[in-house]
């Protein structure tokens, strides 16, 4: 009404109210009435802002590299920025121009300049693996850039979301990588087979070593058995020798005993012979008839009869006929009974 309007801003916007070309008021999150025909209002966002970027640069080996990322920044000096770019808003708080996008573009330009210098010193493969280096390069480039300082902008962080080669080079790298992976797979298969063969060899060698050890043990057992048997035979021989020596001693003692017995018996026999000889020596000079007569202690008639028959027998060549009656024989037999 009558050109007087009311406007209100959030706390993350720095507001500058110009009236007749002079700053009437400024600050964050203002709300006020103003006379529209003579007023101009600028609202600069002072909170952190994010924007994504993507650009292509060339590597050391002249390959195109696409870099995609995100930059976070904050407007530290909004009044300084307002002098370079137009952040004027209408009565509804809408920006009359798109100068806000120029901030992002200028930051992107500085980031691309820093990235081109960095990636230009790397090969394609090195660049694809160096996202952290690119982030540091862009961050340091933005902080050192005069144009960024003139804008009153402070970069907060840089994040690289992706680094990719051209589609043709990507397919070539994929083929190369695929071939390398295939070679690694073949090498892995070869190593696995080689490992299996090596393990099989070790198993067979272990089995042979075990068999050799078993044979060696069996040999030791056989040698030990032979030593035991030899020792046993030696002990048995010693026992037999000891037994033979004992038997020899016994036989020697028995021989000594027999010799002693024979000697004793011989002495006894000699003693008996001497006694008999001494007892019969007186009779050797006597006639046998006298001896018989002396030794007769019973039936004299039978003795005389026996002597008579003996004399007959001794003089049988002188006898022509001899008659012996049965009665005489019967009588002799009866006397014997």
C-alpha cells in the first residue's frame, strides 16, 4: 500500500537494505518494512553450500579423464561478494538474477585449473587411482586462488565422487584388466596345481620316509633280536659249559670214589686172601683124604662111600667090571634125605 512493503529473511542470509543508493541497514535474518520505489534489497546466503561438478582433463599420456566431485563452501564476506555479484531480491524474496550460480562456476573453473595441472603430470592409470591426491590438489588450489579470495568465499571440503576414462579407453582398460585377471586366474590355477603336486610329492616323500623309518626300525628290531639270541646262545653255552664242568667235577669225584672203593675192595680182598691163605696153608702139605677126614663132622659112612667112589673113578682104567646094587644106591639116597 502506497509502495510500503514488509519482507522477512531467514537467519542464514545476510541482508543489505539500500535506500536511495545508501545502506540503510544490514545483518542476518532481518525483517522490516521498506519503501519499494526507493529501496533495493540484497540477500546473500551465508550458510554452507554444496554443488557438484564434472569436467574433463587430459592425462600425461594424452588420455581424456572425466572427474566428478562435490565442493562445499561458505560465503565468509557477504558484503564483499555483494559488490561483485548481484543478489538483489524482489518483494517476494526471489532473486532477480542467477549470479549465485556464477559463484559455483568460478569455483569449478579454479578446481578444473588445479586438476588439469595435477592430472597432466600423471598417466591415465595413475590418475584413476589417485582420487585422494586430486581432492587435496583442488582444495589447495581453491584456497590459493585470488578469484576465490576476491569473492569472499571459503572452500570447506572437496570430495571426488568418480574418476573415469573415455568409453573407448574404459573398454580397452576393461579388456586389459580382464586379460590381467585371466592371467592371474591362470596363474592361480597353475599355482594351485603346482601346490597340489608339491603337496602330493611331500606326501609321497613322507610316506617313503615313513616306510624307510619302519624298515629301519624293523632292521633294528631284527638286529636286537639277533643280539638277544646270540646273547642267549652265549648264556646257554656258558650254562652248558658250567654244567659240563660240574659233571666233570662230579665224574672226577666219582672216579676218585670208585678208585678209592676199588682200592679199599682190593685191600679187603687181599686181606681176605691173606686170611684164607693163612688158614689153608697148614693143610697144603696134607693129603686130601686126611683133610676130608678132618673136616668130616657128620655121617662118616657116606664120606667113606664118597671116597671109595672117587678112588674108583681115579682107577677106572684098571677096573674091568663094577656092580653096584640098587639097594646100596637107595640106602645112600635115603641117608641123604
